[in-house]
């Protein structure tokens, strides 16, 4: 059944499926556990990234990890590029928190991917 589903979605569909599954892979770089991720999500909501970057200029501890968490789209895209992922997958990973006007992923697909992401 999985094989049939895979053949029906085609190659491009597989790239979008990978994007849906891997869009937050960059969060692994921060090394946070579940509690840390909740804390980091709150911090990212409360403080702009440039403010957090000022905190971390001399600090490699938790502040650096918060910035890594905030930059998870870039870190995830870099990781996927390094392991040879398809370009459409990388594109969505990179832009999944961008404003919709900036999406390069086809709008219809991007809206589905975005609405299915609840973080
Ligand atoms: Fe994300
Ligand atoms: Fe997400």
C-alpha cells in the first residue's frame, strides 16, 4: 500500500512529503529536549532574532542554542543540502517560516504544508 501511494504521488510529491516530514530538522542542532523546545519557542515569540544575537555574541551556552533554534530553517536546509536532499525539499525547509509572499514553493503546495504545521 505504501508503495502504491508512493507511486501515485510521483517524484515531486516525494520531495514535498520529505519537506513536510523534515521541515523542522534544523531544531536538532540546538540540542534542546522537549522542555527546552517549549522554552525556546516562547523566547522566539517574545524576542526578535537580532536581539537574541546580541545576547549571544560572547556566549556559547543556552543563548547560542536559542539562536540555533530560531535559525532552524537555515540550519535544516544546510544539513539537507549536505546530505544531498532534493532542491524542493530544501526550499520548503528554508522558507517554512517566511511570509507567504516570499515562498518559492508552489503556492497550492506551500499552503497545505504550512497549514499542516502547527508550531
Ligand atoms: Fe519550523
Ligand atoms: Fe514545524
